[in-house]
């Protein structure tokens, strides 16, 4: 039994970024784990943390993260995810990042979340022993994504089984965005053709209802945006149809590479 662990900073990043690959591996008989790092509910948020939900039309009485965890459950059911886990750590606005500018600046010196995340996730990684881990590149520079990159880079022994996905919709809005510099230096693109499963991915993305207006402009725009983006990704790598593109190291198991052919 082959296991793929999809690591998501927030409750939607895997769906938007590499949900097609999740669907394709699942169709090929893989078992799939979806693990999200920043999922904690914080009672009575204020200031910038509160604004992060009210700017999406959600009043202060709403438990924003509980709502998003339910969206994640809906996605997991839709995609037939085998293991769904939340690390229960607070998002950046609840860790002292108090503005949009700070969210996209380098991590604060006193943000020790990487060590905490490592302690939360290592037991799961040890238990599952996934053949493949899919983690973000931190395109766009959101500090939570950057800290997940640093988390994976700090864990010995996983480079040969890690693929780094292109954070979407950051990759849509910022085509020239560069991966976080902490990523290994020997990485090369590896594309997965997702043409057949793209409708399934789009439907799965629709589960994250609270985010669609903010991230895509509305539910109707999700499909056209992703279809155009993934067609462009495929063409950029000499493929027809639609593709999700990753970065892979030279030591990636050849058997894993064949799964992407």
C-alpha cells in the first residue's frame, strides 16, 4: 500500500494547489493523508485577526476556523481522503503578525512555530511512513507557507520522497514568484497531467466556500481560473492538456517519478 501525505499550511492550500494530483494518485490506488498545520480556533479574535474573517463577510460571532475545518471535512469526503489530520496550531494573525504587510514579510524572530509544528507532525510521519510527501514552495511568501517550508527542510531523511507544489492561487496571480530559498538547490520540475481529474479538483475546491470570493473572485470563477492556469502550466513544460507542476530532487525515487508519467 503506497501512502501520499499532502501537507497544507491552511485549510484549502492542497485543494487549490495540487488537488488534481491527489485525485489522480487516489485513482491509481494510493492511500492519501491530508494534514493541515494552522487550524486552531481562537476565541474572540480582535484587530487584524478579526479583519481576516470579516473581510470575507463573516461576522465576529462566527468561529471562523471551525467553519473552515468543516469545509476541509467536506473536501476530504469528496476526494475520498483516507486520513484527515489537523495540527491545531494558530495562524499567523494569532501569532503576532498584525498586518497584511507582516504576513508577507520574513518570519518574526520570536515566531517559534517551526519547532512546535515539528513536534506535532513527527509522530504522524513516523506512524504513516508515507512514500511521498507533497509540501508547498511558499510562492507568494506568506509567512505560514514559509514556516511550513522551513519545517520540512528541517526534517532529515525526507528529501528523497518530497515534492514541492506550486502554491495556488499565488502562482496564478504572481507567475514569476520564486520558491522559498530554503528549498534544496537540486530541484527540477516534474509535471502531473491532471486533465481527466480537473473537474473533480474544481468541485473539491468548491468545498472551501468561505474562501472562493477572496481567492478567485467567486465560485463561478474557480473552474475557468484553474483550467486556464493548468493549461498554461502544461504548455510551459511541453505537455498538452492540463498539468500541476512540482519541484523534485535528483534523489527522488524513480518509481515515484513514473507515477507522474
